[in-house]
C-alpha cells in the first residue's frame, strides 16, 4: 500500500532567494536521483512541492512543502536510512532551514 511522505520546511529568513530556489530544485529532483538498490531504477515518486500560498495563516512558520510517494514501507525505510542521494540532500540543506516537519500517511488508514 502506498505511503505519502510530506516534508515541510521553514527556510531561515536571511537565506537569499536563489539559495532557497536551489534547495527546492534539489528536493524535487530526488525522484530521479534516488535509485533502488535492487531494481537500479528510480523508486521515489515526487508528486510536487513549492512555496506556501495558503491565505489561512496557519503555517506556523512553514514556507515550503513537498509531497513524495513510496510504494511500500521497505522503500521508505531505504530512502530515510540509506539512500545516498537523499542523505546528500539532507546535508546540503541543513544550514538553510530553521525548521523541518515530516508527516507520513497511508491513504485510507485512520
């Protein structure tokens, strides 16, 4: 059963917009860069992401959100713990973000 992986960032206020955009671009290409160790094919589906534009005012500082999909728990576990492209991305963005929030869910499971 598919797992949706929602990642939310609050970028630091003084980070130049070009660096924020570059960080977002690096996040969005993970769908191509993350290669499954068995199939040697991309295994992360990027559903989209970008800058918040909600008029509700409930963001609590979150400025950008990205949504990924994994086909199963094993794929998600590999991505979080071992995928070199993902781990490289984390290292590349850690000094740009004030806050990171991650929420995963399986559609239809309450």
